[in-house]
C-alpha cells in the first residue's frame, strides 16, 4: 500500500493515508495498536474530535464515573489489567495512556479534529474526509482507501432528556450527567435522580453522603447485581507470584466463562436467574424492604445488568440517605415533580439519568459518489459493514459482554481484510446480498426487541441498518460465537465483493 503523501491546493491542505481511523476512544486506540502490529506497511491516521484520547472516559465528568464492565475483559487482551475489576475513569485513562506510550501510537493521533463529511468516490476508489481543526479553525482534508469508524455509538454533547409537562415552571436546576457542570454544588441539597440504570448506580453512591437526601425515581426497575470489587482468582495468582500477563489471561477466561453461563441461563431459565439476582440485592437492603423497586418486568439481560461494586448504592439506602420510588412523572412543579401515583417529590436539583441519544456513524454527513448515505436503506454484514457501502467499517461492541472484546475481534478481521485486498490487488470491498442464497431472506430491524431493547436503541432503530435472519447479515451480540466465527471468517463466501 502507499505511504503517507501530503498535497496542498489553494483552499485546503490534503493528506493521504491507506486507512483513516475515526475516534481515539477504547476502540480507536485498539485499532491503531493492531494496525501497528498486524497491518504491515499500512499508513494510517487517527482523527479525534476531543482534545485528548479516551472518548467516554474523557468526556464524562459526573461524580463517581466508573466502568460497569470488568477491566479484565473491557481492557485490551494485549495489555494486562492489574487493578480492581471495576475501574474509575481516571484509572482507565491512565491505562489507555500507557497503551499509547508503550506502542508509540501518539504520532498517529490528531486531536481536536472534528469530521464534517465523508464521501466515497468509486472512480477514485477512495474516501475523502473533510474535517476542521477546532483548535485553530483550519479546514483539513484526508484521503484514504479504507475508513474505520471507532467513534462510539452515542452523542457525547447531548444526553437524552424526555420533555415532561411543567418543566418550564421548575425553579431548581436540571442536569443531565453527560453535561455535568463543574461548579454544581449538591452539598446539603435535596436531589432527585430520574432513571435507574448504570449511570444512576454510579452517581448516586458518589453524592448521597454529601446531599441532604437523594430520591431515585424510576419508571421501571433495573436488574442489579453486586459483589466485591476484587478478583479472588487474580489475588490468589498474585500471591503465587504469577506473571501479570498470565493473570490477565486466566482471569479474563474465567470471567468470560462465568458470563457465558449466566447469559445462557438467562434465556433457558430466566426465572432462576431473576430469583438469584433479587436475592442478592435483597441481602444488601434493610429487612422488609419493598422489593418491587428492584423487580423488573422484563427477563434478565433483555436490558443491560448494572453492577454495583461492594453494594455502595444499597449502602446509601440502608443509611437513609437515598430512597427509591417507582412511578411515572405526571408533571414538574415549581419545587420538584408530582408522579402519576400522586407522590410529591421536592428537589433543589433534578438529575436526568435518562439515557443516550444514539449517534449513527458519529452524525457525520456520509455520501457515496455524492449521494447522501442513509444507513437504514442498507443491510448490515456482521454488524460492522453495510451493503452498497465500500471500504467502510463500524465498530459496534457487545451489550451483554464488554465492548472491547468485539473491538479486538474486529481489529483482527480488519487486518486480515486489508491483507486480503493487498494480496489480491483489490481496491474495493463491499458487502452484497448473495443470489440466490439471500434472495428470499427475511429482513428485519438491526436488533430484535425481544432480544435486547434499551430505550436509546428503540428510539433510533429507524436510523440503523437492517438485519437478515442469517448470522452473516446481523449483529449477533454473541461473543462466544463470534470469538470462533470471526477469526475464521471466509471472505470468499460471496458476502463481500472484492474489486
């Protein structure tokens, strides 16, 4: 493949690379590592809109921000994790910084580079990516053969807050965790946190001790599970002075083995899993506590489980600093909210921990030969490429397992794909439905709502690609299948057309 070449015209500076990686979060940094290890002489650049690496872990500033996946599986397979399984944002950023420094990735990353548009030219066999350096205001252009989208899946700058009646008359402060003000003073205040997912499970324990009181208002309960924020296996192996690389791999395998068993059981015996989860929570609450606040109507893993390390959320309830309420909002009042069940909740601060807005391909204006791209008109190949869209791949991780597990698998696949293109002389690869194998295939939504149905996904399903009823044409969400299937993916089965 070609080496980096730089050209300048009268209006914009243009740089040429084999691959442009979009985003320097957990996926983009991993992609850069894999290209340096397995990409041969592939030239590449990483374009990051923010001022530094980290993505989610750099953007979020709300109190207590931490992972809800264990770092033995959320961390990279190639970089041992040596801390507690559930890590703070600061710890994750330190870990990612070490990956960048140890592998000399910093020279490949351009920060404060906001992408505005990307167009594929079939005659030139290249993507043209137009960007702005937000630090200088300079317009920039990057030309590449392959575009690797690692920008994540939700819009950082705008969290999802429903429009409730009466919000305009509320005299207090309304805050979404994604845009947490640095100067927000919640000490001694009455706080209402709306929503009960992973963000609430992180934020409420971090602020409860300083607030007068925190009320968590949920429309429907979430499944929680709890335990020590430690790995007994890792601790035991460290006592035996085992190398950290081995510890990382052993704990990673043990964690994945256990997660597979629970996931499988949640489909085969959901009532059993439900009872165990509720029993675990009940043991952390005051005797006689109303468990309707922790008993969802859906089966386990139909939405993401929220882990509460060391039971810190329940400690606030036991201490009388936090209260759960399960109801829907009827209206905001001048001093708080009134629920449909008639509960008046007064609050100085309302936190809307109500979810994300999905950002499909980073909200970038994509086009193919000048025609605007509507992903909803495409069918996904393996949840990462799209019919009719050449040389473009999107990293979308797992819901029931750590995101990075899939990012690593996809990185391996991209390196093989690029090597195949180089070996065959192909300059274009595009998914296409096979004839006759896929001619009568049923086409449906990106994700079966009965399989997984969080609000942010359901609200945006109309923006996402379609899926078929065959493994090749859907995002399976099954790491334990894909860990064997993706490394052996047959590029000659007709799903991908190489030109």
